C-alpha cells in the first residue's frame, strides 16, 4: 500500500481516532465541493416539500392541565401509610380518565358548548366517545401523585372545553363512588383479618408442639449453653479419630511382623520396636503378668510411694477396716507385684523359645488389632447415632425460631389490619382522595402541529442527509479519478507529477513541443518537476519505459517533453520508439521508411556497433531510434535477445534511455519491454481514463514482474475553488497530439548519429 494509505491506517489506530475523523471530514468536504449541486438540489426539494406540507397541513391545538391526586387526611403517620397505598393504585386513577363512564359524562357536559356541538354534527353519536378517547392523553408523572392531561383538536376552544369537562366528570365520578369503594375496602380488610387470625392460631399450635419437644431436650432452659448431645458428638468424634490412628499403627506393625517372620529374621529387635506401639500391657499379659502392668516402672514406683504416704497418713484416723485403707493396701500390693515381675521381664523374655516368639507376637498383635477394629466400629455406630440425634435437635431448634418469627409477623399484620379498620370512616361525606387542579386548562394560542421550528429544521436535515447519500452514491458510480489520493490508493503507486493541459500554440508537431518547452512556461516547469521526482525516486535509473492504459492518453507527449527536459539538464538522452504497431514518434519525426528498431532486432544489415539507426533531433537535444518498417510479429521481435543487447549498448552510450511502448490494454508489448528495462512509468489521463481499466493495466504489468516506478497524471486542470492538484477538471484542448493519428508535423533532421 502507498504511504498515504499507511498514514490513514496509523491514524485509524490512534488512541482516540482523531486522525481518522480528520480524514473522514476532509473527504466529506471534498465530496461536498465536487457534488454541491446534488446536495443543493436535495435541500431545495426537501424545503419545498416542507413548505407545501406546512401550508396545507391542518392546524392542531392542544390544551394541557395537571391534576394532583392526594389522600384526604391530616395525620402525618396516616398520610405516610396512605401515600404508599395511593402510589400502588395511581395507574388506576390515570386509566379512569379514559373510562367509558367518565367519557360519557364529559360528552353530556359538552353538548351545551356551541363549538363542540357544531363539530359533533359531523361525527356520528356512536363514535363520539372514541373520538374523545383518541385525542386525549393522560399519564402519571413518575414518583409523584400528578396526572398530566392533554387534549388535541383543530379548534382551540373545543380543546379547552373538552379538557375542562373531562376534569369535572372525573371529579364527580370519584365523589359519587367513594362510599361504595370504602365499603368494599372494609369487607376486604375484614376477610383478610379473619384469615390472618386463623393463621396466627395455627402458628401458635405449631409453636407449642416445638416448644414441648425442645423443653424435653433441655434446650429452652439453657439456650446459650452447648447441648449434651452436641458435646457427645464431639467426644465420640475425637475417640473415633484416636481409634482409627491406633488401628492403622497396629496394621502397619502386623505387616512388618509378617514380613520378618516370612524372611526368618531375628524378632528380638522387632520386639523392642513393637513393644512401645503394641503396649507394655500386651507383652506382660502374654507373659502372665497383671493388667495393671500397663504403666511404666517409674510411674508405678511414683504411684507406690504416693500410696504408701497416703496410707500412713490415713491409717491412724480411719483404722485398718476402713474401705479406703483396704483399697490403698490392695493398690500397694499390686504395684509391688508389678515391679517384681517387671524386674524379671528380661529374664522371662530371654527364656522364651525363639520359635514360639513369632506366633506369640502374631497372636498378640492380631488380638489387639481385632480389639481396635471392634472398638472403632462401635465408636462409628455411636457417633452416627449421636450425629443424627444432634441434627434432629438442631432442626427442631430452627423450626422453633422460624415459627416464632412467622408468628411475630402475623401478629404485626393483624394489628395493622385492625388499625386500618378502626380508622376507616364509612360515614364521611368526602372521598378517600382529593383532586386538585394544579395547572388548569387554558385556550391554546399557537398550534402544536405543524410547527415551523420543527418542520423546516427536519426538512433541512433530511435534505442534507439525502443529498450526502446521493452524492456518495454518485461518487461510487463515477469511475473517474477525482483526487491524487484516489490514483495512489487505487493503483498503489506514487504519483510522480501532475501535468496540466498543455497550452495551445500556432505551431504543430515538434514545433509545438518546442514552443511548449520554453524555459519560462508552466508546462516546462511541470516536466522539470517530473524530472526531479524521477531523480529522487530512482537514482540508479538508466532505462525507463513509458506506457499508458489506453491509446490517446498522451504518453508520447509526456515522453518527448520529459526527454527534452532531461537534455536541457545536460543529460544525453535516447528515445526508442518501441510502439511497432502505431509508431507515434516515427510519424512525428517523418522517419517512415527508415531503418530502425525492427531492422535492428531482425538483424537485417543493421548493428548497434557498426551502423546504429539513431537520428538526432537537435532542437530538443535528444536522439531518436525510429520504429522501422511495419511488422506483423511485433511481440515476437521484442522478445528476442536483440532488444537486450540494444538496451545494453544504449545504456553504455547514453545517460538515460526512454522507450515509448504501446498501451498496456492494446498489446502485450509494454510488458515485454518493461521486463527488460530498469523501470516503467504509466501515464494516466484522469479526464479520459476510468479507474477499472487503469487498475487492470497496472495489475497486468505487476503480475508479469514489471517494476513500476510511478504514475503521471496528464492533462489535468484544477476545478474552480479547488487547491491545485487536489480536484480535477478535465479539458481536452487541441486534438493534435503525438499519440493521435492526425500528427503530421515535421522537424528538420541532422542525419544519423554514430554510436
């Protein structure tokens, strides 16, 4: 993509899209400047339609009023309660304005108004209520007790009278029906109170049942303390965890013991490892010792000393027959026996047969493991039962709190209903609500439809929108190049120069070219700009092919003018006429019949080194290689290696070689030549060429690998009011052009120039 396309993409990716907005605004301005007649026509048509509509449309007048619906009470607390209730039924009060009974009463009141009577003579009696309803608008103001009313009619007095009648009929309806409404409200409240009372009794019975259950469990006596069931669950859980740990330890020791027995290892070291885990009581019990021996020797000695001390202290006071004294004596005897057997433990263990030690340890471990498993199973059963009992107890407590909460709410609702019934006065003469006209209806002076301040701005906006859309559609349908950006964007090539319409001169042929190339002319300045652009675009450029998309685009004129400008800058320039089908340069220079490119490529007695068929055009300061005789196989000649040798010779002899090629869409010669030169330049005539053919021509050259250096816009004239080069107007001027068939000018030649 070209540089301008990249700049637009970068602008579109800017943080806030400022560059994109600027680009769109500039494009819109250019579009408006080019298509302003379409935009002006759309605006004028829209305004004319608006004028006709405004002049012929009937005038509609609207009368407006605002009504306040408020509770009739002086008590602040009561007003707060009623305000909430009134807000719930406000939509009903709004819809009552369109009810049949209110409309009927309003129509009866309007029968005495002369303006309404005259209008209703044209409306059937069965349609009058619907007629009022269609022209009436009633809506409640959000979060207020206000109702806004509006009635439209072609007569301002009819609109005012109708709205007044509606408000009066509405007020009468509210006053007449308030008592019946109060009775219905009282009946409704009484039925609701009985229903709430029965629900209260049911909740009380349910609460008493739950209280009895909780009282039995003891939760109501100490509601903040932990219930014994919950404490039991926690204790059972801890015991269960300890039982599981002990079972796992015993299983691991059983596995180690079985492995040692299977491998025949010494069980003595294993016994020392098993003893702390299996428990000293197992080993001593297996050796015939007492179950009291589960304590360690040191602990037993400490307990023995404490028991003897206590016995000596209580014996003088209690006597030898006292139960406490006997208990202490039995405890001392057991502890002394334990210590005696413990001291004999090493000897007893040493006396054991090693063959009997394995089965003994296995039976002891299995016995303790079985006991641990049974204990764990019983603890699990007890824990599950306690957990279910605690959960049931918690459910009853939650039910108690829920029933208590529901009962409290029902009692509050019952008290509210009782208070409401007590406050309801069925004998009062005024309605439950009061209507106050905040903004009374007035006779409107200005119509609401049509309004000049609305019709004409909308028409102007619609005209601008339609005009812009039409201009954009015409822009899409217009296949011409309108701006340099379009040329660059469509062709993806840089625009080298914009050349205006060359000024007409009295001369013809090359004399006309010479006149147009005066140093002080604007035409010469355009080609000097093209020369400078080529210099900075491609500094190593030696051979350049010049072509166009279609015939008559002025490519030969651009080529000759560029060559002359290069020659004036001191360059040695050779122009090769490679348009073998329609050689414009050959005709202009009157070189028909002379040997040239055809003979050179055919090698018919002509060579570059010995006899180059080059003609010097002294007034322009350039050399020309004519096309030569006509041939039917131009493409085949150009594809030969002779063209490559010719270009190599020419590049060695000249500073720049310019090749005039046929149009791309007319023949494939331009692509053949473009493949053999350094670069190719395309000449576009925006006033004549369409975008699609030019784009196809460029794509064809690009697909064949031709290096394109850029585009030259030829015969461009700025439109009035446009900046030069940014808006094109097209003039066609004199039809005599080097590309045309009528070019017949001649120029004195100075013979052939040797290489």
